[in-house]
């Protein structure tokens, strides 16, 4: 734990994300800031880790009897052997089983369903699959991930997300893609417009189910899935399972195979620590850290609100840092451009709300900095999961504001 001079000291703090509860009496109260999280939870040494290719698995990719071109594409992506969730899920999905996958971020979850579903399309070109994701960024990334497995293959994909030109999406959908990927809100809207005929789909994938429920998409999910024939194959993937998700599981899945590789609450590959700082010195301390360019090479900074994220980004740019932002008020095409620049290392500082906390696979993020503490520990785990991915060690720092 570090204070402004870099020396070690004890911690105390409170989370800085607003809690928009209604006032409980007639007299206004000072707005509270989320749930209190013990700062000691933000401190953890990175454990020695086993490389993915050294983990014990039952199968090799050759054992799945994939189409030769698909297998070559898998190898071309540098996949040496299946990750544990791929090892457990691929054959079950290829055999038509409903699957409930419980897995932390960065475990190879997308490939665990993308590879077998592509294989099933190659065996049956009339197959139709719909994939739902909580955010535009994650839906776009899923499309990119699936597309990376399909060079040389006749597999057609369409994307349906908000903030993008709906006319182009309608044209793509009317061409009859094998895979339709989208967010629940836009998919529901296109269903109401009778652009999507849900009765044509035989497979539905819900990715990051817990996040979709947190974002209030439960009614949209039910509306969509209820219109897909009961004979469908259903795949659920989530980092957690609570009562709300169990209701959906019991409603939509038939005798599902449970695949669980969830291990720890936060990534073992991430060195975690806190920075004690007073509120009025937070930005100064952040700039001091970012100026150490040899150490802080590629940094993802999380803020509590869209307004704060934009204000901080403008300030960093004025001070000469190569920074940009993504948040809900930024147009979708700009969000995609910023993410592309960050992924390609043409931008080394990204300031974001929790829209970037889930599922995004951004290579080589050296540091995650929680400029504002997350609303809860689960969100914290997803935030720091953006670093320490694959066989790389990551670093996470959380600013803890001094109370006095």
C-alpha cells in the first residue's frame, strides 16, 4: 500500500461509485457511494502460474475431428491445446447437448462454443445460431473472434447492436446469416420490426448471462428465447450463478451439462495493490504513475461515471498523455475506433466506465487502475481481469481515498 511519497502505510477508504437509491425520508441525505469494500481485498501477490499449454487436459484439437480448414485456422491463431473449458465443452456442444458454462474471464470461453458451432454449420449450412451479449463491445468482439476461425469457410455472420446503422444491419440479417450476434435490446427491436424470424433459429447462446441480468435485460431475453423453437440447443455462459440465473436455467435449458472452470475470485496472474491518496490529489498521483512509461506501458483506467471519465481523459490529453475514453455517451463508431487504437497499441491509455470491464480481450494490458473503486467486489474482479491474460503477468492498482 502506497501513499503519495511511495512509502507503505495502512489502508482505509470507501468506494467512489454513486448509489442512486431513493431517499428514505423527507429530508435529503448526503449521497452515499456504493458498497464499502475492505481495501485489503485489493491487495494480493500474483501467484506463480501454470502456462495454458501446461495445464492438464483430456483432448487435443485433433481429437474433435474438425474440418481440416477449421483446424488449420485454430492452429493459425496459436492455439496449442484446448483450455480447460474448451476441453470440457467442445464435444458436448458438438453432440447437441445444452451446456451451462461457469467460467472466469480469460479462460477461452468464446472459442469453447465458437469452434463446435462453426463445425456444425459446416456439416449443415442451413443451421441458424443467435448469440446474445450484454454490451456492444462484447458483441463486436465475439463477431471478430468467430470471424478469426472462418477464413476460407462459408460461414456468414451478422451483427445487431445499438449505436450503429440499423439499415445495414437489416440488410445483413435479410441475407440469412448462419450466426446472428447482438445485444438483447437491438435484437428485440429488430424482432418487433419483423426483420428477424426467431422460429428459424435452432441454437441460442447467452454469453455473460449474469451481466445481462444486472443490466435489466431479463424481459428481452425471455421475449427472444420464448420465440425460438423448443427443440433448440441452448448454451449459457456466466461467471456466476445466482437465483435469477437459476430461474432462466430451469426455464430454458434441458438437462444441461454443467462445465465449470471457475477457480478464484480474482485473477491469480495479477499483482494487486492499493494507492492511498486524498481526493484532491488523485489526478496528480495518477499522472505521476503514468509518467513512468517504461513500467506503465498500456493502461486501462476505470472511473465511476461517464462525466468523470470524459473529464479525466480531457485532462490527461492536455497534459500530453496518449489517452482516449469509452463510455455510454460516446457514439458507437467512436467507441469502436478507440478500442481498435488501444488494441493496436496506437493508444496506450484508455479511460473507461464499466462498459469495458466485461469480456473484452485486449492484448498486453500492463496495468489496470481503479481511479474510482468499483461498486462491488465482483465488478472489481472483472475490471482487473483485463490484465494478466494468457501467459502474462498483470498489475492492478486501486485508489483508496483517505477519509481524513
